[in-house]
């Protein structure tokens, strides 16, 4: 029975021995490539750190640029609102001027007004002269 057990365990022992042998081979390969992996990981770490720093600087630059553009936009919006208020005030003033022109018959040309005043003065002088003669 022990013999049969040993015969049955033979392939298992052989597989275990092959596994140990394979482990030793892999350990040797790992030992040989370990410095290369360390070097590559170090290089990757340096690259990643430099890239992270570069991206952080770019991010800060773009954030500052965005802030400046937003401030410009706010300034432009405030200026636009101020100009709209000024336009509204001028439109109101022009409306009031139109009402006053209409109400008081203001003239655009002074010559017309001077002619009307001279005609009124002449008529006044004639009437004053006629009134003086009639007395």
C-alpha cells in the first residue's frame, strides 16, 4: 500500500520538482532584469514628475489667462452697460428737446428768426407811427 501511494504520488512529486525548478529559473531571470526594471521605473518616475510639473505650470498659466479674460469680459460688460445708460439718457434728452422744439416752435436756422423779428419790428414801427399821426 505504501508502494502504491508512492507510485501514485510520483507524478505529483515530479510536478512539484518541476515547479521548484521553474521558480528558480524565473527567479534568476527576475534577478537579471531587476536592475533594468529599476532603471526603467526610475526613468519613468523622473519623466512623470517632470511632466506633472510641466502640466501644473501650464494649468496655472491657463487659469491666470482665464481669470484675465473673465476680468476683461466683466470690464467690457460694465462699459457696455454704462454706454447703454448713457444712450438711454441721450435718447431721453433728444425726446425732451423734440417736445420743447414743438412746444416753443424753436427754429434750427437763426436767419429765419432774425427775419421774423425784423418784420415784427417794422410792423411795430409802422403801427407806432400810424398811432402817433392819428393823435
